[in-house]
C-alpha cells in the first residue's frame, strides 16, 4: 500500500512504500509551523457556489494538522497539489465546530476537473450533525443526487455545543467506489457513474464553522 497524499505548506504527507517502509514525501515548504497561517497564502483557493457571494469575512486558516474554515457561503476548498487517480483510498477527519442554527454539511470532494472553470466537475461526500450523509456530483452549475440526505448510525451526532467529529473515507477500486463514515460503509456505487480521477478537496455548507484534518490518500 502506498500513501501518496501531496500538500505543500504545513501539511506533510506520509508515503508508505511497497515494502512497508514509511517515508515522508514533501515539497520545499513542509516544515511544521505551530502558528496558524492564512490558508490562501499557503496555496489553498476557495470557490463559492455562487460567485456573487462574499467570502472575505470567512475565517480560512491553515494549522499544522489541517485547515479551518467558515462561517461563509457554500464553497469548495482546493489545493493544486492534492490529486488522486487510479485505485486509492481518501480519508479526511471533519470536525463541526459550530453548525449555526441547524445542522449543516461538510466533507470531502474528489475527481475534480476544471475546478475553477465553467466546466467544473467533481463528486462530494458530506455529513452533518443530525447523523445524516449526502453524496452528489457536480457538472458545471448542475448537481445530481447520488444519495440524498440519509440518516445512518455510523455518523456521529452533534453534542450540546453543536460539535461533532467524523472520519470520511472513499475507496476507489476496480469498478466500484465505497463511501465510509468512521470505518463503516454507508454506500457503494459504480465508478463509471462518478468523477473519481483528478483534484481532491474539501467542502462546507453555508454558515458552518469546521476544521478539516489533513487529507490522506493511499494507493490500493
């Protein structure tokens, strides 16, 4: 199994070689820094669903162990060095810090193509604090449900302060794509029906304050 996550700045990526030896693959700017920094300056970009929505007031910072974003509009967060193709497993820890007035979704994106253009295309997988998950695809301005919001016991609920943490994983192997929450499969789909090769990123729904852990990709 080979871990092939790549991300500059504070997010260092572990690579496990075929012989089981782990090594670290980084770019030139990979020292761990204790203080948070502006995520945009660290190479991240933010694309709101509605270009007219203002995101200037949105908190968007990179920590040593991930990125923190929100509250703001519905948006995807992309980094040019985060990509996955072929057969792989993608995992991200998603911590809802404040869901606002009601549960909102946050999670991961994968299969990203033309992510800043009119032909944007990707798959996204979200959870929210009422134990629901969602899987959708986007093509241009249009989205299509793969699984609409569905309750599942694998999704950890919010506590009294509106805080919850879940690990989301996607396994792309052969003809199938598996979606897992905290290690439990919640859906299995056909690879041919979903964008899977391309950029990977993060997504959050409006008014949500969330912290994302470091995305990890392993070759299968």
